[in-house]
C-alpha cells in the first residue's frame, strides 16, 4: 500500500487460396431424365494455387560465446537468427546434446548442473514454426573453474562504472576490477535489475547492442566468483542512446536514483527518489510517478521548478521483500508528457 505525504520534500541543488476445394457440377444423366444435378466436391491436386510448405531453415545463430559463471554453470550468448517466416526458438547444445530450449525473444541463457574443472563445447541452433532447424553455430569452448565449496565471501563491488552511447542502438561500459579472496570468474551487466550480459573475470568492459533509439538506460555491474557468490551492485550509470534520424531528442528525467529508510512515524518504509530534470526550455509543471508500470501519483515540484537535482519521498507499508520498479516522466511546457526516465528497482527492506 502506498501512502503519500503532502510534504513531498522536493528539493533542489544548483548544480490464400485453399489447395483443394473447387466444386464441379456434374449433371447426372441416365436413361430416364432426372430433375436434379449432383454437386460433388472434387479435390484437385497439382494445379497450383496452394501455399508451399515452409522448407527453408533459419539462418545460423552467430557470435556464440560461452562464459563460465561459476564452477557449475556457464552463460551462453548468441546473435539472433533470421527466417523467411519467423524464428520461434533456439536449442542450446552441450557437446552435441540439447541442454536447453528457449523462446525466440531470448539470446542468452545460463546452463547449470555442470562439473567443475571440465571443458565443454556449446553450440546454438534456431527453429521455426514448421520445425525447420538451422545448422549448429560454430562451437564456443569453455572450461569451468575449480570448485571452492567453502567460499562464502562475495567479491567487492566493481568500481568506477562509466559508459557512453554508441549510436542509436548500442552502448559501451567499462569498470574497475573487483576484489575476491579466491578470484573473480565473471562480471554480470544488469539493466534496471535484469541481467543482460556477462563477461569473463579478466574483462573489464562490455558492448551492449539491441538498444532502442532515444532511450535512457540505467546499468549496473556485479562480480561473481567460482562459488557463485555475487558482489553488491556497482554504482549505476545512465546512458541515453542517440535518437533515430529525424526523430526529436529524448526529453526524460535522468540519473534517477532510489534510497530507502524507515518512515519517521515508525510505520512503513520511506522511498526517496532523486533525479535531474530534463532540459525543456521552460518550467516543468509536474511529474508522473509510475510504480510497477502503473501510474501512481502526480508530483508537483512547485514554482519555480527546481533546476538542479530534485527529490521526492513517499511512504509504503508493504512487507519486506516487496519489489517496485520506478519510473518518471515530466509534463512539458506545452502540456505534453515527456519521455520516461530509466526504471530502477527498489526492494522494501
């Protein structure tokens, strides 16, 4: 349950055709005249006009990589296939045997249940609705690290995460090395709480593709060790992809951050949002707050509108573990709603 406080604590810092199916009328003639005709359906074959069965296989998935996430799991990623109709799913093969099947909207998967200190070869093939399978991709070889069953200590958080947009649909991230008492085996990239990419423990950068033009994204990075202990999140970085040619630039709040604390009344949890207002060339009359995709309240920042970092606090009374995805948009000077901010996730402690 959400409880709004009228004192919102807004602050500012300056800073076809069927294949059969013709009807032939056959007049039945006999020695004695008949008053009726028989209408019989004749199935005609080989006359053309029917849809050809789909016999074309999807293209082979490309750029397959396999990264050991822990001593017993491997993260497999690939570039999506194309098909003359539509790709409906992918099969991930481990040493030639199917290990996983995933729908067409996924291009990465964790394969678990592996053995420590063991070499594997992973391939991926695509399937379409007619059951046609592509040829297997080129194999990606990987060796799982040695097991460390007594390791309970997670790595430190990756430091100094930075990023930049690379055109309309890609971004590049880099970060500082995390520390672990045994060793970091992987870094996982998260987009607003969802893991979208993994690289090896010796790699301190990632290139992310498939992003939308003119959109704000928030990324964080976590480190993992061979015992599958995960670090805390790195500091977040916001990246706005370039707008598509001819499209207006994004007008969205940026650097949206969340923090939680106990409500002063002792009942419930305070969630504080902080963000940088968009550049609109005029005053922002209001913001619309969305929780878990639904509009929840309108925030009126006051007059004049804050020009620096803006904050807003509200109280929730839901039980610990409740998750909220949070996003904002601003009402522009012409009365339209602007673009949405990035959408971080906050968990009630």
